[in-house]
């Protein structure tokens, strides 16, 4: 991950059946120019099968990193990374039942998707520096900028946790009451509604297509050093850090209905997902429309911290510190009727500790 001051070349080539391969190359160049500058370049091309959440996964990456040191005062580390990931979507995967057993079905029998693959492209820049002001004081900082683009439906099973995507509105008739929801692979949701004393499945919603673009950056800077008060050494660190994220989500939601909806007793709640699978195989629902859904999500997280460590004797020291954090989140539907979601959270953290060295190989430590 980090360049060294020695020249080196490492190459790894693996090949197998059905196109599986893993190729890696790493080149390190040390001591470039009149300053102490080291350069590292690495590339990976990996094709694998039968992973946890995909039949086939193809990952490619390229990274470069340069590190420099000037007169033992200023140290810099700058990096660039590109990743491209492609894997099969959940619609291509075998299904798992409520008890964790594999079922004789694949997701494509129930979920219709615009693409067979999920693709992700990640570009990241990062850097860090350390500046020695004098032998006792130093400033250091770091930053990272990352851009991610996702095309296709992701395979995460917990995707329905984003409840603002599926079943956003009550898509049942006014005289029906929703009593539950059945799901398939986390990408299809079917409300279970009640009318009189019977239950049935209302309009089904599934993710037909998805596109996301995420921009995020984080930065931090801190000052740390040592000084004496009355002959007692003090060590102090003060700093701030900031994280911001802007996420754009685009969805195409497919709506389907049963032409001859089956009615159930309350026993449907014993295995709602199994009953939904059986109903879709016996009477395939008909697509009634594909609607767009667009969201903008912004998150902010920033904090300030400090700590003072006092060395009372050569064997006994104490520390006291604190941190203030503030989080802010907004979620807004573009061109829709859903209410904006907004969240704020902030907290204080106080830390006190003590360390006592009893002998060379034994010390006591307490922290709160």
C-alpha cells in the first residue's frame, strides 16, 4: 500500500478453467531525484466464480502512490486509485428459504431487471502530510476524495431497509388494510392486505433498474506537541475532522398485479415469502407499469477533539480529553410527493485516564 525506498518488481499470474484468472503487478521505485521520493504503482485483474453474492465477479484496479520527505521536516503522501467491479445481479442467484436452505429457484424466475450485471466504478484521491514546526511541535493532516458510480441493481439482501424506495405510498385500495409485507431477494416487495376476513397480495413492486452516483470527501488536521509547566511535561493534541457525502439515486420501479388474486387465511403470516413465491409461479403477475423514482441524499459529519497528557513522574502519567461531534442528514425525493427526511445528532465525549509503570515489564492502566 505504501512505497518504500527500495526498487522492486512483483508479478503474480494465476489462470484456471472457465476464464478464471488473477493477475497482479507491483512496481516500486525508490529515491527519485534530489529529494527522498518513492513511487509505487500496482494493478490487479481478477476474475472469480461462486462468491457469496455473485456467480461471477470481475474486478480491475490500478493505483499509484508517491511519498516524499524533505529535510526530515515535511513528509507528503499522495495516492490515486481506480477500481472497476462487475458481478451478476441478484436475479441470477439461487434463492434461499426462510430457514437458510437453498431452494430450487433462481431470482430471475420472480424478478425482472433491465440488466444482468451490476457495475461499479470508483475513483479516489487521497493524501496526507506531516510538518515539523520545531523539535517539539508538529502539524499533520489528511484528505480523501472519492467518486463512485453504480449501474444496475445491487445484490444486497438488506436493500429493503431503504424503505423510501419500495412501497413508498399505500398502493392498496382504500377499503383494504395493509397487515404485512412479503419479500423476495430484498428487491421485490408485496404488501399483504386484509379485506373482511381474508388476506391477499396487493400491487407488487420490484427494482427494475438502478443508478447511483456518490461524491464524498473527508479531511482532518491536528496540532500536537510538548511543553513544560513547572518542570512537568505536558503533551497536547488538538484537531478537527470533516466528512461530507452527496448521493444521487435513480430507480425504475416495476409494478405488477395478479389477474386472479388468491385469498388466504391468517396462516399466510407463517411463511409469507413462500406463499408469494408459490402464487407467482402458479399465476404470474402482469406488469401494469414502470415508474421512475429519484432521490438526493446529503450527509455531513464534523467534529473537534483535544487531549492533554501530563507526565507527573517518569512512571506515572494522566490524560484528559474530549470530543464534540455533529451529524446531519437530509433525504429528498426529486419531483415526488414524499416528505423530506431530515436528521440531526450531536454529542460530547469526555475521556480521563491514568497509567502507572510498576516496573520495567509491568504497568497499570485505567481509562474512562
